[in-house]
């Protein structure tokens, strides 16, 4: 089984090179695991090229790729369109390491923690197949432009999360840790995003499911039936985020906790929606209302750091965010097969699409359709 070791020297805190040389390669040698090639990435897209070339040189073999990086480098690789089946060994060296931390919730010992996927590979452990979130971004018909396709193994988002990822990139050099995400969030906290969403059912259920905190379970969405399963959701939105494979985007930011607590029976998207006008205290869109709601949004997202407790928050009669009562849910937690995002043409912020940290900007009149799927013939799996 050919083994490629690939690391990104500038991701996260820039320790990938030293960690690979000081821990990963010695451990592989100690266990008599032959490394066929070691690659240090030098530019955007280099990882995909290196893996493609390695696969071409090892035709008809089951390839193993050890990736010492963050989620972005893995995103580059899975977006190479002609790759065969690959087994990945992950060594978390990025900023958030969402996929790795979802597979291995972090303990205190940082060195051994980063070697868990590698140890699984060395010991001949099982691999976990990855679902893919395939997003097709279309321009309006009168532009005659080809569709853009992006494949994600972690997250696809719009609204606040997409704005955070866009604006945090310019802070990467000065703030290499997760602090830059918080700073970008502050910059965008009062923004609302106008658009429309269609939710599509998964093949396993045939309907849209929504989390009911009263029963602590998923129920059929009240707007979805077997005969008419598609649900339309109107804006404005403050937060719209969809994940596959993960329950968290940072080691302690457990944004879609039910991905692990109530596992899906098929290929589905876990979607978190926050819409400001569900707040009983807000009757209109105004600068004052946006500023007031921003404080509640921090409370909501702060609870995601408390083992995902944001999904049980409710509004009381006065619009206060509480943990008890039978008021409307603050967070709409949806499980479905996919979704379509149709942004308002004049709301520029609503045109952003984030796929595993990469950012696209839809043209006015454009739209994005995201579907959860497993690539059976050219699938990816992780030692976990």
C-alpha cells in the first residue's frame, strides 16, 4: 500500500514540518512503515497536484496519504476530480482542525493527541468513509457561464460564517490561532443576510427532519410531507451553516452536536439556521434591531462552546434567550439531503459561499445547490 506523507508548513501555528520530522516519520520508521514520498507544499493547489501525481505513479494500488495540515489542504485534495479511492491519515496542524477534532475530541496531551489517526493506521485499524457535500454554484441564465463545483468534507455555509472565513484570512499572519475568527465575527455581527432557502429531503427518510428540543429527537418538519417534502425557508438570515462528517468546527465549538449524538442513517447535511425575525422582540429590520440581536447572537454561538447546548435555547415572551419554557426555538436544527441558497440580488453579503474555508461570490441572480453524497467509486476514507 503506497504511502505519501504530505505537510503544509505554513498552516496553523506553522509547526507541521517540525512535527512530521520529529514525531511522524520516526514513528513510521519504528513500526517499519515504508514512506514512498514526502512532500512539503509550497503553494495553493500544490497538495492536489502532488496527490494526483502520486496516484498516477501507483496505478491499481490502494493509496494512503498522510496529511499534516488543516482542513483546507484536505479540501484541495478532494477537489481534484480524477483521484482513485484514497485512505487518509490525518495529523492536525491547522487552526481549527474540524474533521480531526470531531473524530478525536481533544484531551490535554497535545503530542499523543495529534498522532491518533496515525496510530490507527499503524495498528491496521478501520477506516471511516467520508461523506461529501457537493455544491454547484450557478450564474444567472443570461450570463452563459459554466457552473462551478466545490466539494467539501466539513462545512458549506453562507451568511455570518462565510463572512467570518472571508475576513479572517487577512488576519492569518498576525493571528494564526482561532482568535482571528472571533475578530472577524465581531466585524460582521450586526449583518443580516437576505435570501431564500429550499431544503431537500434525503433518500433515507424522504422528508425534511428538524430537531425538537422538547423530545430531544428529530421529528418530521411541519412543512414537509412524503408527497410534498421540499421546505421553503425565507430570510433574513443571521446564520446558515451546513456540515457533513463533523459535529464541531473547532475542538470546543460543537456547532452540529447531533451528528454524533443522534447519528444519521444516510447521507445528510446537518444544518444550523438562525433567523432574527423569529425573535418575538424584533418586529422589523433596522440598525437598532440588528445591534440588539447581535448580543443575542453571541449568546447563541457562545453556547455552542458549551458542548453544543445552543440547540436547546428558546425565546421567552419578551424575546429573551432562555433554556426553559415552550417558546420558539432560537436555532433551527435541520437534517436533510441538501439545500439551495438563493440570495437577494442586491445584498452583496448574501452572495458569499464558503466550502471548507474556500470562498466564492455568487453573481447577482445566481444560486448555490448543496447535496450530501458518498463517492462510491472514488471514495475517501480516514483512519479513525
